[in-house]
C-alpha cells in the first residue's frame, strides 16, 4: 500500500491532543481589533475543540497524527 500524504495546510492549522481531540485556533483575531472588546480578544487567544461534524473530515487529512 502506498503511504498517505498529510494535508500540509491542515497540519499547520490543527493539532491533535494526547486524548485524540483535534484543536483549532479561533477566527477573527487578525484585523479590525479596535472595535472588539478586551474580553472578546482575550477569549479568542484560547484554542477551541473541533466540532464533531468537522472531526472526521480533518482526521482524514491528518492520517498519521
């Protein structure tokens, strides 16, 4: 069997935890930050667990993670 290739774009954006969960960064943190509250910006620093609907798709793109 040939080896599967990891999707490099996905590998840079998602991380698999030790328990097998996939975590992602939060969106809307790149520009237009002056109108966002301090609380909103600080909450966007934290990583978020990927939703179960997207989990299977991303898992296929990260075959060896």
